[in-house]
C-alpha cells in the first residue's frame, strides 16, 4: 500500500505535531475538527480539513463513524490517532483497518492486551517483570470480597480503573473506612471516562518515582529502547514536568528497566513507539511494572531532544513500510532535556482548569536549544471542552544543570495573559533545591504545594 494521505484523528498540539511530520515526509495531512475548533491552528496548518460535529468530544473526536466518513470522503490511506481520544481504542483501530485504512499504531490485539491494566500486569509478570501486589478485578455491583482483598494487598493502597491511563481513575486509600467511598467514586469516574467501571486494588509505594522507558517495536517480535524519562513531578497523578536522563538512577537499574521494557515490547510483537511505565521505590530502588501506553506519548519531545531521533516520522515510516531500522547500539543520548507542560489552570485552586482568551501568549521562540510544541496562538481561546494544555516547553543542555538553567530562563521569558496559568508554579518547581538535586517523587508536589505557591504567588 502506498501511503500518501493521512487523516489525523485528533486536535491541538499533537495534531500540529503530526501535520509537521507529514509535511516533512511529503504526505498530505487531513484534519478533522469540531465546531469549537473551526479556526484552530491545526485546522489552518492541515492540507485538508473536515468538520465532524459539535464541540463535546463524544459528538466529534470520539465519534469513530464521523471520523471514518471523513477519511473516506478525502481518500485517506491511513489514520494517525495521536494520543488521547481514540488513540488506544481497540474498536476504532479495528474499524479503521476494516475500512481499508492503515492504522498508524500497534495492532488492535496489542492495544487490547495492554489497555486492560490487570491483564497487562499478568503479561508483564509472565515475562519476568516485577509487579506490585494487587487484587482481582471488581465490576460495578459485584464487590463481594473486596474488603478481604484490600487487607491482603495491605494499606495504604490504590483503587485503580482497569482501563484508561494518564492518572485518571486512581485513588489512594489509607484505611478500611475510606475504601467504600473511594471504590464508588473511582468506579463512577471510570465508567464515565472509559465506559467501564471495573476496578482493582494495588499496593501503594510510599515514595514512588515514576520512570518510563521509550520503546520502538518493529512489529516482528523485535524492539529497541530509547532510554528513560523521569516523570515524577505530578499533580493529581498527572505529569507536568518530564526529563531525560533520570537523575540519580543507578546504571544497573537503568539497564534492568530498559531490558524489561524491550522484552515486553518484543513479547507483544509491538509496532511503533510505545512507553513502558515503572514505579521505582525511592527508598529501596526496587522497580515495578505500572502500565504500557500503546501510543505516542505527550512527552516524546524529551526523548527526541536527547537522541536526535524523530519518533513521529519513524512511526509513519514504519506504517508505510519505509522505516530504516536503527540498531540498539547506534541509539545514543547526549546531554539533558526537560519538558514543562504549560496549562491554563489555577494551581492555588487544586489546579482547576481556567478556560478563556489568550490575550497575550509569548514564548521564547528564538532561544537556543528551546523547542515549543503548541496548538494555539495569541488571540485564541482555551475552551472548557478539552484538555487545557497550552503548550509544551522543552529545553536541552549539555548536562542537567545547564538544562535547568535554560528552563528557568525560558520560563522567565514566557508571558501569558487572559487565563490563569501555571507558569509561575513551574518556575518555582525548577528553582526548588529538591528538584535541582533530583530528590522528588510523585507525592512531592502535594507535600511542597504551599511553599511552591508562596514562592511565586
């Protein structure tokens, strides 16, 4: 199959990123957009754009029928799902393939296996990867034995949705008294977000570092890794700062984790870029499988900055049968990269979204070794319908100290007005002594939030 026309089943900055890759490869990009995005940056950038419905995602970006109709109308050869929305939806992947389209991503079977967290954990365990103790799954209305299961796992624990990702559908429980309400709330959220309220219980590591391995599978049982990213700076279980390499990570542990990630990708005959996520106990330096994301990751620019490889172009080339393999020994990293996610949100109000007009939006476009991935322009409006991320600010330095200094300078040179945003909060994080020395875990922001807010009111 000759691939010339790619429909992008997404919006915002990731749609812009994929459009840029299509242009670099000489391919036609086809955008789909909701009514709220009619004048969006990605719509203007695309070669072709097709409206697919009202603003709510369920009536547009989650409507596979409308998206596939647009693909047929504009003679698309392939579909790139980006991340979020339908990127890890097995039914959409199968429907795209049934319509004669090339699915730019892993096989539907692989998405299905890794998308179910309990099943993914069992597969990882069978591959010899350490996993945290957990419980069987519990469906809505079928909770018999959950109290005993919780005692077996041990408190504190996490109640987790079996589907989904990105920290959605996850609650900490410290005592048996908290369990019923946490289970009910998690099941309700999971049913709304993923269409499935099934949950399970998992041991909670008290000082967890979130470290993920970028893999690239060839679809034939072989795969390579592109090293790790540290993603421990999180609020509400969602990342806001990522970096590579991970600070204070012993080389032996790095090799164990990358080896485990490649083994899992190979076992699944994984195809394209994916991310195997691990929890590392900061006290014991033990690592445990968390999940696998079967898509391009939000923070992929961090890896691109230190390896010099273009993951989105590689993903498209692999699907088109034009990918030239890179041997593991030839994949090197140089320097240090850090990414800050800039959101329209109010850190002082538990990071609540803050939609509104971007009256002023200025980022340091001309600063050396600074990359900006965004899907908005000055004058655009951050709507309440979608994720409120404004941009990703990525910097590179010869070493971590240089990267931190460059990030501080880049944040200081950035200006956003019209919406509340987390620029001052990010600046406080990267200036904090704990961040500078790499002494953070996923609970660090919660512990230090008041001090971080006070540093940059």
